[in-house]
């Protein structure tokens, strides 16, 4: 997802909100992305759904981009 930095930032925000500690997910976002874990895929799906809802309303997903 390196080509869409806003979507990656949104997925990271969802991931960190839903899986805040090792009790919820054994790895952080970057590692989950690298391995394509179920937690990562769920966060990406949530970010895509949020973007679709906002697009339908004529809004834009605008999140800070973190390197």
C-alpha cells in the first residue's frame, strides 16, 4: 500500500485503535503490513470502507502522512 499514503495512514490509525497492545495483536502495524496478517487486512478494509462513505458524501479522507 506504499502507493497510497493516505490510505496507509488511515489503515494504520484503524489498526492502532483496534489493536492497541500485544493482547490484541502480537505485532505492530509495519510488521503486520509486511506479513499481511488478518489484523492488517481488517484495518485496510475498514479504511477503504471509511473512504467510500466519505466519498459518497463528497468529503475527502485527509489524514496526516507519517513516514
